[in-house]
């Protein structure tokens, strides 16, 4: 590649020879560009799927009787939710932080069941039995 200069005296600036590319060079350049775009897309997709796989939460599900109150308390997380069971008796808490929980059910007449412990693991549903 030849260098061409312009300017006068101490202010000369080098220019690259800008000869037209051959068809082979143009194809090669486009091929590299397509490869770079494909690589960037693949890398972005891997990062997006990897972030989704690293959930730091899970779910809690169970059944109770209409009118019951379900209290879910995290033993080490400070998490606290109270649910009023209204229709089919099923309940589910989503996006619960990982950890150990105590689930207490109080019936409409004021009687309470024995509290049950459940462990919430990443991306799974802990079922209260």
C-alpha cells in the first residue's frame, strides 16, 4: 500500500492509497462482517439465557379451605406474606426468595393447624403438605 502526502512544509499529512477493492476483497470483508454480527448475536443470546437460568427465587404452593388465612414467614429472610383463601382453596406465592419458610394456616373459626416447614430452592415450587 502506497502512502501519499499532502500539505506544505512541516504540515504534511500522510494519506493511504484509496484504490478500489477487488471483488474478492469486498466478499472477504462482507464475510468477516457477517461472522462478527453472528458472533455478537450468539454471545448476547448466551448472556440472556444464562441470566434467566440464575434465578434467585422459587415458589410456594399448597391447599387450604375457603375462608382460611395462610401465613408464610421466612426464618432467615424477613419475608412475610398473609393470604386469604377465597375460592378453590389453592394458593401459590411466586418469586419467593430462597431459604427456609414456616407456613401456618388459621381456619375461619379461629383454630390453627400445626405450622409446616418448607424449603424454597432456585426455580422450583415447594409444596406444603
